[in-house]
């Protein structure tokens, strides 16, 4: 831990000659108020003293440090004042006969201004358990940090690695939680995400047509051997002579690193399924043709659970938004042609329009053209353009016929002919089995979606940018918490989610007389509704 992070001032010790004494006894609010006035005068004096010879940058930095000190004093004053006026809560709980009063106990709590010390009465209950009425009344968690600090740490973690979050907070505040504490905050808030998605209210002012897009992406996960190394005891080895000799010392102990085979880019990936849902509003253009405006209320959901789980969630959210099975409203599902996704679409969204992403069809056309013409040749481009026109005209059966005809012209023997025929057969079968999902001419006339660009972009932004970077090796349950928090942030629901968590903390304190602990090192198990249904 750096010296900068260790430099934390105690807000309840405003001057050096009283610091030790105030740590042993509760201060009075009037004392802290006097110190606040003294600190304000000090700030004003600092601004007026020798300002002609000082640059604005130096003044700004000085005032920033003083304001952080002032912020700790304000919070200490509020907590002390509340403790002095918490008699009614204490007396009410004592009259219940379940608690006995004990002497006030001190506590340090990490805030955005730094560590603040305050005192609160302790009530001891039967069986040795107890509680702090002040903490319960203020909705404070059992952790040594304010909910706002843990909130910021978790929110920044949806965008940056944990060590960078600690460095960022340290740059803005006069202190920062450790990297381990930040990860614990993510795992702690991750225990509330599934319940939040289930209970979150539907968006307001929704559209008339529901669009649902599915796709998946793998995040690198740790292998069993890597997990065994992480969890085992660290062997003690003599330190290297300098940082630049660490690699040499490691190779001497473990031998040379095993080299991957050519083209091996495996990362032991575990696929997460991403769902993008939004609506379109019906309208007409100046010629009277149907027009769909949007997207409206776009929401993203991701999980490392099964594909079926993603469809159960999508069905639940569609019902919330008024698109029940018997509602008669139009629902369109767009994906890459995965058979599992198509089967689940029929099961959970009967009557919905299922569309194969036209861009995946175009990729198949280029692959088929590469079997017939030289790569980069004008003939290849012309052939693909011709097939593309057929596709957009709703004549996919002609494309299948063209490929089948070309397949007959390729000899069954010869160098590379077998592999070429196999590729063309696979493409032919892929397109033939999905002809009824490729009515792009009708879809364009209705102004519906042809491609799954929204979910493709979400996959790169939500999963790729945060979970699939060099050197990352995730444990699925830990990646799940971060993935779902990132979805909440991308959806613009972060403040509503934090209000949901805050309400659960308050409810537990007021009704169950217990303080919820947010920070945890044990992630919640991945909830797969397909297994619990």
C-alpha cells in the first residue's frame, strides 16, 4: 500500500492537542461545529495570504485538500448530532425488553472525503447479539465504508480493471479502498442483480413492436491448473536480484514456458449470452408506407447461464412490457441462425417473426464464392453481388439453386476438391434450412429489422471491452457479477439499482435489527432459471 493511501486524517480529531483524547471519548457536536468555523476561517485566510505571488493552480490544490478536511468535519458533525438526538430510538428498543444499553462504541467509516470517526450507542440483545440503532436509522451497511464509496468503486469497476479503479479514486480523493475491497464491492452488489432484474419496473412510454436480439461471446476463464496455483500455498523463493531478473529466476525454478502451437489462440473461454430488447413505434412516411421509429427503451441483459435462461428472462421482460403471448402485438427475434436460439424462440415466443441476421448470410455468400472464384478477383465480387440481390429480393431459393448447380460442376476427386465440396454443401444446407427466415423483401417493406447489429455492438461493448482483454482469466461466478453490473450501468439504471440496494439495507436494519454486509469475497452462484423452473 502506498504512503499516499495511508495518509488518512481523522475528522473527529481537528487539532493535534485534542486528537488522542477525542479518540477515547465521544466529542460533542458543539466542539466539532467550532472546529468547522475555525477551518472555514483557515481556508479564507489561506486565500487572502500571499495570493499575489501564487498561481491559481497552487491555490486550487491547496483549497481542494482543505475542503476534503472540511467535508470530513461536516460528516462527523452530522453523525455526532444524530447520536446526541438518537435517545428516542434507543429508549424505544430498550422498552421492548430485547436489548440492554451499553457504552457508546467508536467506529471508522470510509467516505468520499476520507475516514470519519464517530460514536454510537450499542444495544446488546439476548443470546449475545446486538445492534447499533444509529447505524440502522441512517441505513449504514455493516462494512467500514459508506454505500456511496462502494457504489463508486463498483460503478467504476464496470469500466476499468480493479487496480485502475483504486488508482483513479486515489487521484480524485485523498485515499482509496484497496483493490481487494473494490472487488469485494463488485461481488457484494452482484448478489442483488438477479433480484433487481426480476423486480425492476417496465420502461415507460414503450413502442408498438418489440425487437429481441440474441448473441453470445466467450470470456477467458481460468483452467483447473491455474486455479490450483491460485488457491495453493505460495512457495517461498529467494527474491531476484532486481525486477528485470524475475523472469530468469522463474525459468530457473519452473523451466521454460511451454510454447503454444501455431494458430492456437485458445483462452478456455466460457460463453455468455447477451439479450438486447427494444421497441419501435409505428408511423407512416409521406407516401403512406409503414415506418417504424426507434429504438425505444433499449435494454441489455447478459449472463453466463444457459441460452434457455436468457430466453426465460426475455419472456419475463416481454410480459412486463405488455407483449404477452396472447397480446396480439408484433414481436421480432433476430439472431445469427443458431439452431438452439431458433428452437427456444418457437418455445417461448410462438407467433414471433424469427429472422436470420442478413450479415451472417452475406458472410456465407462470400465463403461460397471463395470456393468458386479466386480471392480478390472481379468474378468473385460480381458473383456475390448477384447473390446479394437475390437475397434482398426474397429469392433465397435461387441462391441455393446457384450453389447447388456450382457444386455439381466441381469434380469429386482432385487436390482440395473434397474440402471445397464439403464447404459448399454446408453453406447450401445452412441457407436451405433457413429460407423461411430470410424474407428480407417483406421485412424491408414492413420496415422491420434485417440484422442484429444492436446485439453485435453490445457484445463488443459490454463483454469484449471489459471481460476479454489480455492477461484476464476469470472465474465464472466472479465474471457474472461484473457482467450484470455492467449491463445495469449500460441500461442507465445504476441509480435505480442503488436505491433498490439501499432500501434492502434499510429494511433489514429496521425490521430485522441487523446490518447488511455488502463486501464479500464469495460470489453468488450463477442463477440458471432453466434449472430451477
